[in-house]
C-alpha cells in the first residue's frame, strides 16, 4: 500500500484501517470532526494527517496538541508503531475524546499515550519534545505560544501545523510577536491548504 506516494507495510495498513473503523463508530455519538467530512474520512483525515509524520520520519518524541479525533496524533503513532523508539504524547482535555484516543492507541498497538489535561498543564508531564503537531486547533500565534516551552528546551525541536487558505494572514499576525524559520509544504490532499514547518522560534521583546 502507498500513502501519499510512500509505501507502508501490511501491518501499518491494517492498523490504519482498524483505526478508521473505530473512528467511524465513535463519531456517531461524539463530535470528533465536522460531520460533513465523515464520508471521506480516509482522505480528509487519515491521508491528510499522515503528511505530518512523512515530513519528519523516524524515532522522535512528538507532542500532538488538541488531538481530538486522533488527527494527526494517532496517525503519527500508528506510522511509528513498527519502530522500537519514539513516542507520541496526545494532549486532549475532553474526557470523552481522551477515552476514544486511549482505546484507539491500545487497539492499534500504536506508540502513544494520552494526557487528558489542558495544554498549559502538560509541560510538567512532558518536559521534552523533538516535534510538535496540531490540526484545527488555534491560530498560528496561539500555537507558537503553546509550543514555546518545548522549543526553548530543545533548539532542534520543530513544529508542524496544518493550515487552510487563510494561513498567510496568520503568518503575518504571528510575525508581530515571533521570529521563526518557516517552510511551507503544500498539502497533497487539499490544494488550498499547507503544513507550516516552524523552527528556531524566538519571542520578540
């Protein structure tokens, strides 16, 4: 099987397909994503989320902010499942969504764990990170604020954020408070969307 042009094993494919079944079942009773996207969940959510890990593969410690329905955090954890190192810390304060995430990680044998706390309270539980992800959570300025403690501790830490067609205005706003290196990756799923790769984050005094 190929995912965004990259081969994945049968085991990984089986894990992704099982996760999709769990997701579709739980989405009937919990608002995990916009209902209008459920019919095309494989492309809109799983394939889209896979881009994150594929931009920065390997055994890393990830923090996924506002994991919600598991995108991209659970997908990253599944793609990492066949490695012996690396871990994804999924941060989701909604207890019902956190319960779904725990079940999904357990049943897919993915490399991740769930922190059912507010983002502001997770820094003590997860002091270090190599990579940060977030999807449909907040504007870029707020995401950088959330990311700063980890990026301060690890100068090589990178952040990857999905953004829609208005992303340029978010970048402009963020540059009012922050200095950072930026790489824009065009989404392979949605033409008007991008993944912003952030590094070397500094707060402007």
